[in-house]
């Protein structure tokens, strides 16, 4: 399956909105109650949850065979950093555009582009 950066971002935003110290995100493929995730297929969501998990963007991810459900505890520190760098719609569009222009759309490369874009914006803010 091709990586969909929008799906990864929507998963991270949903985890941030849902999870607390005592509340996990419970994804159930039969009744997805998260509006931001409703536009994706079950296969797409599970694949991208797995990719985010393997990229250390999420913590406490558990998969359940029956029905393909998943539980996510929270964002990792790396997940918070990445989401902070792509939260703004205009910046995220720029990150995706640069990745597409360069022909690199792996999650790791998108994370690196997002970090570099944030650094450029910080430098521009301070006229450095």
C-alpha cells in the first residue's frame, strides 16, 4: 500500500484529541467513531497506524485479530514533535509538495522535511 501522509496526520491529530493519561484511543473497524478518520478504509487505517507505530510516533499500540481493531495509548515525544511541525495546513501542504517534488514520500523523509521546514520558518521569523 502507498503511504498517505494525510492519513498519518489525521491519525496523529485524532490520537492527540482523544488520548489522556487514563483514556486510550480504541479503533474499531466495524464502527469508527472518529470523524477525521471516517474517509479512510479499514485497511488504510490499520496500515498507517502500523507505519506510525513502527516510526515511533505512537505509544502503546496493540492490535486485535478479531475484526482488526487497535488500541493506541498516546503520541510519543517524536509523534508530538512531528505533529507540531505539520499541524498548520499551509506548512503541511508545503511539506507534501517538497516531498512530491523530490520524489520521496517515505514517512521518514516527510518527518525530515517537516523538521527542516520548521527550522526555516523559525529562522525567517528571527531574520537569521
